[in-house]
């Protein structure tokens, strides 16, 4: 058994969203994305389905041009290869569940290219 908390050692950076691997299991990777208000992750796609769970804050989640307002507690799934983007409407913490076949480095690269 492994355990951790999405709220342990939580910190934000001014220049880009902060990506942290919180837990890895035999079937998934649990990623924390910490946004300061106004930070974005530009439009991108994932090769595999994902689950996005907003733990704190408010996020505008764009899917193929449609904007969806997420509030604390909201959760959604998205199939692979669907263009999407995120904009923090306030300081926010997102739980991202990735397939074991996907990589956290890919998510970090999206964050780097969103500055």
C-alpha cells in the first residue's frame, strides 16, 4: 500500500503551473497541478483517456473550443486525442489521473510550453 495527500507540500510558482507526481499505482499515475490565478495550460492532447478532478478553486476547462466552468469537487473524464486547455479563474488544485502508459514528463512539457 502507498499513500500520500494532494495537499501535502502544496506550493505554487509565479511563472507556470506546478506539476507533481503524488502517487503511482500499477494502473495509473496521480498528478497534482497547482495553478495560481490566471495561469494556463495551453491547448494540448493526451494519447490516453484522463480523469480531471478539481480539488480546490475554479477552472475554465476548454474542450475543442467549448468552455466549461469547473468548481471545487467537479470531476470529468476525457478520451485520448481530444484537444483541451485549462485556465485558472482562481488559485486551484487539480488532480489528474493518467494511464500508466502515459508519462508525467509529457504533462510537465505542456506546462513548460504554456508560459
